[in-house]
C-alpha cells in the first residue's frame, strides 16, 4: 500500500520582481513538458511575468548542473529551477544520472547561494513520472519561497 505524503502548504506571495531561469531536459520530453507547464503556471500564480522567466532546454538531466552553474554565475537570475525525468531502465545508467544531477544541482545551490527548485524526477517507470508532472510547480514554489526567506533574512540584518 502506498504511503500518503504530507506536503506543506505554501502561501502565494507577490514575486513579480523575481527573475527566474528554468533548465529543462529534453530527454523524456513527454514528462518534462508537463513539468515545465506546471512550473510556468505556478510562476504566474506568484505574479511573475513571462518576460522575467527564461527557459533553457538541454539534451538530458546530466547537462542540467553545468547550465545552472552558468546561469548562477551570470547574476541575471534570482532563482533557478531544474526540471528533468530520469526513468530506471535495464542498466545502471539510471543510478549514475540520478547521482550526477542531484549532486550537481546541490553544488550549484551551495556554491552560488541562489535557490534552485529541484524538479528532477527519479522514477522506476515512465507512468510514475507522468503522474508527477505537477512537481514542476512544486519546484518553482520551493525556489521562490527559499529566495523569499533569504531576502527577508538579509533585510532583517540591515
């Protein structure tokens, strides 16, 4: 029996001043297109205009961290979002890709101090990934809320 996951409820706030970069893998595009749609819909709920969002498509999830790093170094973005879908196959490739992308995204976050919403699905079957396409929105919300916390804390020290 599947265990129910308890998710936090996030207050929607005005993030219209935020600039966001989204890096989306094309591999498993039927899944990543859903993740991207969900992320963009969530950004709109937070008041972020499409002009303040840039989407970068990369071949696969392995390429996500290096593009995130470049975007973070550009200083053009307040928050970033990583979107991808890694589906287990018959080889060990899944394990390596999942490790590379998750550790790479973590490194970008910690090295740059820029919040990165992690919307890279790691699933056993494609069907699982397809049912989790809403996770792109959750990754966007996580990045926006993390950024808000960092900004509020910085403002409180002034």
